[in-house]
C-alpha cells in the first residue's frame, strides 16, 4: 500500500504540536527533538522574576504546543500552569496540566470587535482559572493560551489587556499562535518563532513513532517533502507501507496533499512566491491539485535513468521481481550482479543474471567503474576474469585459480574512479586472498566522499569497510560501519554477510554468544554467503568459549566456502583452535577438519605479519595435537619465528589460544601469565568480549581436579597401575594375552576419559591427583 492509497491520518482539530498527546498526560510526556534553544528561552521565561508575555509562533503542525509543554515540564512550571484552548471560539475551556481540572469558559466570551470569532474577557479569565484550577506548585503561575490561529491588530490589543491583568496577579502569559506580525507586537512582548526541524531531529521523531522505523534516505525524502514540519512528516510516513519505510520499495513522493499539510499551508497557497514553493514541495503539489480541479493536469517529475537501475541503485529489493526482462541492458546487468554479490542472496542466480545476452566486457565494465570509457583493454579483460571468478565463488565456494584472481585484482586497482559495488567486491577479493594491507590501501585510496553516490554504493562501501575492520580485529569500527549501513537500509540487517559480522562484533565486544535463531529467509542465500556466515558464527562461539559449537560451524562453513572474506589463514587458525578445545577430540584432529587445513596456506596468502601470525598459530595447535613439544615452548612458539610487527590483535589471539591449550592440559601455571596479558590486550585493543572469555578461563575450576578417575572400569584401572610401574605396552600385551594394537587402543580410550595426551601426562596426573583406588591397592 503506497502513499497514494488510503486516506491520510486524521488530525486532531485543536492540537498544534505535530503529534497527538497521550491520554491523561496532557501532552507532557512527549519528547522534543531539535528545539533546545527554544526550550531554554521558554523555560527561562516561565521562571523569570518579572511577570511578562511570550508569544510562540509557527505554522500548524510545527510543534508549538509540545515545545511549550516540554519547556514547562523541564523547570517544574507545569505544576502551576493552566492551558486555555479554543480561546477564539464560543466554547473555550481551561485545564490544569496536572490532575483532571477542566473549566468551561463560555460565560466569559463575547463576539470579537473588530474581526470574526469570539474574545475572552482577560480579567474574568484570570480570575476564573485562579479560582478554579488549584496552584499545585511553588513557583509563579503560567497561563498558556494555545492554538490561536492569527494574531490580528485586535488580537494584539486583547493580548496587551491580558498581559496587564496577568501582571496584577503575578502570572506569566505564553501564547501559541500560528501567524504573528512581529512589527505589530508591543516592545514588552517576547517572540519565539519555531522554524522547520532539521533532518536528524525529524528522524528521531519518526523512529519514536510505534511501527514507523524508516530508512535514512526515506527520512531525508520525508524531510524534504514536509519541509521539516513534524506533523506533515508523520502524516506522510503513516501513508507509507512497511516496505516503503524500510526502503525496500521505492517512494519518490506523495501524489496527494493530506489534511495536516492542508492545515499547515492554509492561506499560503496563493501568497507564497517561487522561493517558498521550492522550499515547500507540497505547496506546489497543492497548487497543481487546484489547477487539476479547474480542468488542468497534475504534472509529475520523471526520475532519471531506467526503472531497473533506480530499483537496484536504491536497493529496493522488494521490487526486484519486476526486473525479469531487464538483464539485456549492460548497466542493469552489472547492477543486478553487483547487488547479488553484495547481499549474498540467491534471487539472481538464474542464467539471465550471470550471463546476460550482451558481451561480458560490456556489463562487467559497469560493475567495476562508474565511467569505463577510459579503461584500457587489458584492464577490462582482467575485470571480465575477476567477475567470472567471484561469481563462481558465489555458486561453489571455490576458487579455481587464486593466483590469477590476485593478478587481476591488482590490475583492476589501477583503473579510474571505481563504482562502489565493484569496490566492495575488490576489497573482499583482497581479503579472501589474505591481502589485508592491499584491501586497506585500496579502500583508503579509492573511496572518496559519498556525495553523488547511490544507496547501493554507500551500503557497499560500509560493508567493505566493516569487513576490513573485522579482518584487522577492530570490531568496534566494524559495528559502527554496519550501523551506518543498516541505518540507510534497515533490511540489510537480514543479509547473511551483515548478520555474521554483527554476531562476531557482539561476541568480541560484549561477550555475547550468538543466538540460536535461523537466518532470515532460509534457502535464499548463495553458497559463499552461507559458508561465510557459518565461519563468522563459529568465530563468535569460539570467542565466548563454546568450542564444540565453534568446531561444528567452522567445519561446515569452510566446507561450503573455502575462501571466506577473513582469509584462509585466520579461518584455519580458528578451526584447529576450536577442535583443540573440543573435548571429544582432545589429542587428535578429526579427519574432516584435517582435510580442510591441508595443504597448508601458501606463502602468498600470509605475506603480512598478521596472517603469518594466524598461520603460526595453526601450526602450533596442530603440533600440540600431535604430541609435539611446541605447546611446551611458551607462547613465543605460537608466533612467527621471524621478528615481525605482529598487531596487538593477533598477539591477543595467540596468547588466548596458548593459554586455553595449557589450561585444558592441566598446566595452569604456564597459562596464567599468558591469559593475564591477553586480558590486558583485550581491553587495550577495544575487544573486551575476549576479556570475558579470558576471565572465565582464569577463574574456572582447575581442570586437573575434574579428571574422572572413577569412570575407569577394573580392566582400565589395572592398565593404569601397570603403566605407572613402568610396564611397556609390549609387556602388558604379553601379560594380558592380547595384541599390542589392543593395548594401544585401550590406552587411547583411557587418555580420552582422563583428558590427557600421553603416558607422561598420565604419570604427572597420578602424582598430583592420585585416585583413591590407586592408594588402596598400594
């Protein structure tokens, strides 16, 4: 349902604040945004030493009533204030701002002279409200005369008489009027004019409305059409569907003028000039409606470019179904491919999306560059190959020739001004190849200001920047960029790439484990997006110490996408660390996981210090799982051998992996210094969630006290006794009349139950924590 269908939201006939007050609150509980200077002036006036008069003016819907009430509440003056409503009618009434007091003032009115309407007797009014509405506060009393349409010369004379009567009784008078001629006001009357709200305050107001969260670009458009008038903006927003508010369906503007806008522009349509019409688009539309009523036609501004481009550039993804036959145009084909790769969705996986009936060089040019006319032939050919490789990765999760993609990305980076959808793809390409420094340089050098960029481009740049930040361990920066992207297009929160990044950020910043909810729209995501999502979730579970879940998700993720944006070096390090901590597999890496990390990551994917550190961590964990002495050589054995400027983030990861390994195998004395350093680094590097995991590891019970000696049966206990006496496996086999393989298998089962690696650990455990049955037998 669009803005052109359905009636506009009804407007209360005498509420000029721009939104209706809550029942029973008398409008005092309404938040006011963007009016701090005006609030300070009104609050100071209400509590001033000398009684005087203040006029607050502004068009209908601008927020006069709400601003005055908020200012009175800010200083406590609402306790002693009285509000007069319908003062120019034959049935005015007054009410206190607290309690249920309500006075009918009909007996105090008389026809206005000169002019239409009625006029209250000032002295009688003050006497009636002073007597009829109790003084609930300790400060001076305030008379708030609301909803005055126009303050003509006769009204100014009445205001002067009211001010004189108020002065005698030590009252302050605040009058809210729609239109006031400043030059006609007496010198002792102050004037506060409420102008249009700025974009941000209006956005805050829209977001507070239940069921009305709006995308940033939609809020900007509402601000333009409403000219900053809160009530008009809310009326326009009420007419939008949920998809239009979120930006998933395009909205160029209203086709009719609603009731709130007609009230705001009443009397101005004929008086306003060209400049006013430019500032108030609805004023022009109102004139067009009048012309149409007189037999003319209402003209509409045409949107530049094709409809398909507008839909894709605006990320109006609910309208994508209308693009079934749009793939033949090169620019549209490029936008469709770019948006599909950006979102990770599967709605464009048909052959017509990836292989439009035009030459590949034509549409891939528009994927990478805004103006491809100056691009050389070799660079354009590299763009064709890179697009094909990334599309294949999207479908299969595999790269046929990573070296070729690396070379093609290097050539693409030297091209002219990139389209930011292509920039996002290039950044992800650098990251998945382990080239974090290349991704950072490309992003810093090629991403200029956002002016003139489409919604899709801005969201793509934010997502690219968030990926680089997460690659570097800057989770707070990643969260900020994701917030900027989802503020512009709220539906981006449902994309798997964004969900995965948010889960990792929540884990490392807040120590929060990922929820168990399934991804939105299951089955609608590409192989690459689903694999990366699983890898991100696995990393998040690993950060909070949920090793079993982390091992499952990292295994699933790398099976589906062997080249996640975090790079194979970091993903492999997380995978083997999760399996190291996963209890059923302590002492061995499962074949399924071993297959994913073999062969090792080649040197060109770990050229910088951080990816080299992740690779060194992988090798250290593998060596520890295989019984190597690397785990006993200190944390330095888990870092690259060559002296390199490893970032605090990667040193933190190595410290935590080493400490967890030592705690899991009973050597708390070696683990504690590393974990304490890791906790300090976690707070210094802005990832306190890792600090929570470290604290849990440090304060947890001593794993050596958790060994379950009593779970061994009688035969296993006898094997332990023989082993502790120094009996070899061969001697045990001869004594028990079994094969040597049987003895070895039984010892593996014993080691798994006791959570130790070998006979040496078994001997140390028996010495430090001997079981009761061993002492009894001795």
